C-alpha cells in the first residue's frame, strides 16, 4: 500500500482487517502504510472510538465480525497459579476446545484490569507466551499473587465443562488448592 494520510489510511487499514483470516500485527500495518507503529496504534484507537469492533490481541489486531462468532457459550473462571504454570494452564483450556478470551485481575488502585488474550490452540498459546518472554512483560496475575479470572468461550457448554474439569484436576482453579 502506498503511503496514505489520515482518514484514507484508516479506511485502508479497516478494509485489510475485515479481509484478514488471522490477526495482523501493528508493525506489519506500519510497514505496509509507511508510517510508525505508534501511528497505527492511534489509527486503531480512532477506529475503535467509532465503534468498529477491533480487538488488539497479543497476536495482532482482529476485526470481530459478530456474524462470524461461533463461540456462543461463555464462562468466567477464577484461577490461581504461579507464572511458571501459565503454559500448562492455557494448554489445559485450549486442549479442551475453548478460546481463552481474556484475563482479569482486581488491582487495589485501578480496580478491575482486563487484557485480551484470544488464544484457541497450542500454537497461539506459544505465540502469546513467547511475546510475553520477548518483551519482558509480567503476567497480570503477578499483581495479585497468581489469582486471576479468565473469560472462556466455546461452541458448546460441554467444552466449557471439560475445560473446568481439566483445570480442577491440575489444581489451577482458585480456592481449590
């Protein structure tokens, strides 16, 4: 894409997002548009302010077309573990057939903090965890001694039940250790 300015660039970004089959990283958008990643972050913020259903995930930006949503069953689960168990926890959930949509912690100053995860398989879990490692970022659960919530979604309640059962067996549910 040639270097576009302002609104024209945002419309092109929106078009690319709507056509994408997988998340697109901000740096990839920046290279295509000939601008900095920070400009793309600003563009996405402006598009979200217009109620465009754009989700920023660890794998990149996603356009959440509501007609594509097949994960109509959701539950929020309370979890507790150390950072070293993050991979095993996420593998347990995705192996049961659920999407881990986000993580939420209760911060003493800021209140509820929620961050998108959006992982549905082991490959996406590995990408997410590698990104955490590469950036030196901390898990939100480190702010709360390991206690956190996950919003999980699936195509049936049976998958949600299986995920919860797997989490119980491994001792990852809060209050069950």
